[in-house]
C-alpha cells in the first residue's frame, strides 16, 4: 500500500536531472549508464521494469538500446518527470 507520508525525493524532482549536466555529474552519469548496460546486457525489443524509476534518467539508456521500459516509483513529482519523457509509469511501492 502506498503511504501518504512525504517522500524525500519529491523536492529533488524538478532539478534531479540537472546534476548530470555538471562536469562531475556528466562523468558519473556516463559511467553509471555504461555499467547499467554492461550488467543488464539489454537486447533490442526486450521489456524492462525499472523499480524506483525516479525521473527516468537511467531508463533512457535502456530505451536508447532498444528496450521497452516502464517504471514504478513512490514519488509523484519524480513520476511526473519520467512521464514527461514519454515513459509509462505507475505510482507504487515495491516493498
């Protein structure tokens, strides 16, 4: 059941992705995306569910690899950011 308590990520949603535009963020983001693709080894046309999708930043790497991605997250503001990128998302708790 999804709780009504404040989510600490709610306040971060509007500027979460902008950190990846900073010099350090760009390097970290590139390494994290490369690691994701190396570990997941996604195949074109596969489907993936990202639990804790947040703004969809990492889902974009999978989409670029040809994967159909959907996501779930507790934070409505984060989900709005992901949905704005065209990602199908659902609010929910995986716990």
